[in-house]
C-alpha cells in the first residue's frame, strides 16, 4: 500500500519539502532537514504620533493675536479643544492637515489645549498643554470724533472739511498708532496725520473732500504695543460719507457771505463780522474782537442759544464789552471759543459794517437757511481779517498748508 504524504502549507514548509524530495537518494526523510512552519508573521509596530502645539506648553506673555497651531507628525489629528475656563476658542483643520485657531484670544488668560490624534494603525493619543497670554499694564481704547464736542456718527454724512479724528484714551506712541490706523477712501486720496497731543490725531487730504466721497477708518490695535506699557484694547472701525461740497466765503471787507455748493454760487448773504480791537479778560488774557481768518469747519448747530461775554473772559457787568444775550436764534458754530453764524435782527449794519464781537451776524432768514442747510464739517472761510484762526480753536486743520501738515 502506498501512503500519501501530507502537504505542508507555508513558504518555509514547501521549501523544506522540495529539499527532501530532491536530495534524498534512498527515499527516506532526513530529520535534520525538517523546518517547523511559522504560525504567524508579526507585523511591524506603528510609529508613535508626534504632536506639536504652538504656543508651547507653559509659554507666558503670549500675544492674544498669535494663532494657536497644532500639527501631528506620523499621524492624523482627530480633535483639538482650546478652553479658558468656560470659554472655548474656535478653530479648523487646514488644507495641510494642521489645526489653526480662527479667533483672537483675550489678554491675561490661561488656555488649555487638548489634542487627540491617531497613528497609522488607528491607535489614539491624547495630550494636553497650557499657556498664558500677555496681561498689559495699561490698555488704550479708541473713539472717533467729528470734533471735540461731537462724536463721529457711523454712516452719517458730513461736510467737505471734516477731518478724520481718532482719540485714544491714554497717551500712545505716535508711530505705532499711525501704523495701526488704516484709512480708505473712494475716490482714493493722499492724506496726512496731524497730532494735537499724544492722544488725539487728525487726518485730512490735501484738498477739501470731493462730493460723495466715502471714508472708511479702522484701527487694528488689539495686541499691538502702543507704548512702553500700553497695548490696544480692541480693534475699532467707522465710516462716513461726504455730502455735496459746500464752501461759504465770508468777506470781512465786503460784508457779504457767499455760499457755493459744488462750485456753484447758491446764496449771497449780507453780514456783519467782528468789530475789531480787543480787551483784557478777567484772568489777564488777551481778547480779540476780530473774526478769526481762514477756513473754519462747522462744529455743530443750536436752534436757540444764550451767548455771554463771560464765556471768553469778560465777566464784569460794568465792563462796556460785557453782555448776556438769551435765545439767539439759528446758531451754527464754527469755533470752540464761540464764533457762530447766527441771526442778529438787532444789527442794522448787515452788509455795511462790522459790529459783532466776533460772530458772523446774519438776517434771521439767512441764519435760518444756514441752520437748515449746513452740515457738520462744512467749510466757512473768513477772508480779509487780520487775525488768523488758531489750528486748535475748532477744526483749523485747513489753515495749515498741506506741505506743513503732519510730522
């Protein structure tokens, strides 16, 4: 009887069988040539995941605008969670496989980053790191002003002389602040900064704004060092529009005020400007009764207003220059010191002589027209007067030639 030989499965076993069949001359199996087949072939171990988190673990004074970036070498990110107490920071996986935060952090907070990733075999690894953001000694906030008396209203329409006015809540480094301020106009124009002090900066173009110009202002200062110990509190922005271009020319010699809209004369008004001369105020200050010369910018309007010499230093009722005039009508203000275009029905010298204490006196009808038609930011340019408007008595920005405007 012929016995069937068993078939040995496996590469090693088959090789051993072939050897026995080909090398035996007697037909007997050589025990020394037998090789036990391997039951399993052990797979190579997966490489461990290497996680990188930026900012690094236990980093301090991290700028809050610096993004958190997480990557996984030899693996794949599954989840990233960033928290500061109950607050959670949003983020997303990028095209390159890294995770990146998509929002700013806060000052002076401790953040925990928890990361889960899997290796090539699907085994999960979880790691946690922490870091702390910068806590500034001081922070500066921003407001946008039409002038020192009025806030700039977002989306409102202003006159052709309205400068951009940015007010910081505390002293800042001027160079750093200017870099943080972005001004975009349509149509585009060249402009310059002009600092009133280390908190307030103005910006204007070389010429009056063209009618219909749009102005967008942004101050990207969050996380920006604005002084030795001062950082920006948060970013801020606003926008406004320039209406029709209105320019009023008030002539001290002809006693006329002419109003031009978009270059066209639309109204001529008989006027009476400052009488000239001056006096000394209660505190020894010099007071002039000339209407200040040069381009003024409309600061605001009041339907009725009480005017008194005490506001500029003449407080003695016995002084011949002392006065209190109540309920003056249709008042359009052009300086901080109290120059207005207003109704003066008592002044019989309109169009003939200058009799006021510095204001531009008009008839009631003309003052009402001005009140109803002028915008904050419109230009009132006073000609042929010996006293020049100081730049900071209102918005005297346009009294400075553009080549001398700015630092």
